[in-house]
C-alpha cells in the first residue's frame, strides 16, 4: 500500500460474503494516512467470509477475508497484506487468523474474571477493546446485551459503547481511570465538570451559538502528522524576497504558444519547481532525511508539491526524479498530479517517497508562510504570492524606483541537521535562479 504505510482503515466492503467475483474486481475500499484505494480480487472465485468490518483499523500483513479460487477446495486470503481487526473473532477453520486480533491502537489486555465474556447470553461477540472499556467503566454484561450494535452482525463497536457511556443516566459515572487521576481542584477552585477535565477544553458559548463538527479521517491524520513534525524537528524559517519580473513577463509572452505546442497549460508552479530543483543540486544537504542519529542523503530528487483538495484537506503528490525533467516534462507532471489530486485518483505511489517539498501559499493570496516540515524530510519551501511592488533597481544611470513583480520565499528547515548557513543559502540560491531567468529563453528548453 505504499512506502511507510503500516495500517489502513476499512472504508467500505464492496461485495457480500458468499459472492462470486472476477479477477481484479474491487472487493473492498481502504484508506491509509496517504490515500484511499481499492483492493482487487486476486483471481476468479468466491469471497467466503469477511474477517473485517467497516471502519476497522487494521495492520499491513494480515488477512482481511477468506477467498476460494475457482476450481480449488481450500480457501486462501484475499490479500496477504490486508488487515485483521479487533472486531474479527478467531476462526479455527482459517489458520491465518489463529493469532491475536489487532486492535485499533489499543493493546489487548488481560481481563479479570469479572469482565464480560467474549460472548454473552445472546451469543454476540465482544471484542477485547469493547470488553476492556466495559471493565474500565463498570459496564455490566446486562448493559452490553441491551446495547444496539452497529458493527458486523450487530456487534457492539468502540463507537457504540462510547456513545452509550455518554448518554447513560444523569448521575455521573466515575471510571477507574478517573479514580486514579490526581485531584485537579484546589480549595479556591470551583468544582470541575467532567467535560472540563480535557487537556485543552474548548470555549463554548453560553448562549448556545456554536456547532461541534467532528474531524474527518483525513483531517485527524493531518493533525497528527503536523503535531508529530513540530515535536520531532526544531523548525527554523529563513525568508528571501525575489524579483521575478523577467520570469512573469516570459510566461505571459509564451504561455499561449506553450499550450498550442505541448498541449499543457503553463502555470508558475513548474517554473518555480525548476529553480528549486536546480538549487537542491547546488545544496544537496537539504535533500535529506533523519534516521535516529544518521542523516540519509538522497541521490534522487523527488519533489513533493503540497496541494489543497476541494474538501479543504491537504495532500502532497510527488514528482519522482524531478531533476530529470525539462520544463515541458515538469509542466506535464505538475498538471497531471494536480488534476488527479482534485479528482481523488492518486495512488499510493503518487504520494510516497518525497525527499523535499514545496508549498505554494501564494495560491491563496498569502505573501509568505512558515510551513511545517513533511517528515522525515528536513526542509520545505513556501512560495508566496507574486505582487507588483515599487522596488529599487540598479541601472547604468544609477539607482531607480520601478514597479516590479516581487515574491517572498520562506524556507523552513530542521535545525538538527540543517544550520542557518545551509538553510539560508539554499533559499537565496532559489531566488537567484528566479531573478536570473532569461526573457530570451526558448520554450523547448
């Protein structure tokens, strides 16, 4: 499912258990922290049994279903790299499922004898995670039996039991976890409600003028990556203002001819990407990643380009071997990735393996930004909006003030391995390439 992907979320089961499917027919839709994709059937056959349910978070390397190939009598896993989840019971007839189920980010714990059994009087299965929560919150087997389950075959999921706890009774229930928590009140402090015990309670208007909106799956992953990046890398940002008048005039003069000749719309992005790639060649220290106490210096330049999706989320498709393209090739790659990002058609390989990232904040009219590093890379360059401004220029007759096309470049870098000299020199070199752009340049180059 792509480089560095360790787990996936089951988004939708596309076929029912017992259904006949053809080779390469999509049977399940999955989502990773990078991209959504479909898993196809390996051959013609019958999907005998699903071992997962919708919204389960599963690990790479475990089976997700039992599949019988046409002409064979034994069942084999649909995809060997797909996941087993906390809601899947152990099936003795399927040897691939004999190991303990994987629980979404919660370890399987030893449950005391007072814990509800795996199945109740109704014969309904309760996962280790649900049983652990029930024990922690003092939920009896009778209460579990009365819950409406939204999982496969009516099973009670984590969301079901958490919703039940939120709505259970008017009397506050104190969990074992809360009992072990230190007292956060003082003599002069008012009684703190359960909702205010959060690390960072949000403000809620007493007039009721607010709306609570749950983050979608991608936004939760983005939030986690951003926090992890700031905790991992000490960020430093260097700024340079570049005069890109020659580049702007050249593009305005040649964009129509470029479209007619190559069939591609020429935006500023490939022109800026070209300068970044050249500067990386001069300062390869920014084309690196950190692995513990080691710095991995990448030979190839795989340039990521942060792109905003229509739903407001962010994705970073990667131009592989960007240093091997001329302007025409870069334009084609940029347009293709941007188009497929908008349409939700990027694959795992399209967004993995980046070694350096650029972020065009100028698209939103921003003049500069302080971007967060895309781990495990060590640098990211924000490109500000191009604006007409009065600027001092040197002429044979002396210094003069003229209207020029100016833009800010903001380079955030990991100060563990990139010092100010390297980080600042790199962004200055990008600006030098942009400022020295020749208006006589042919479009084929």
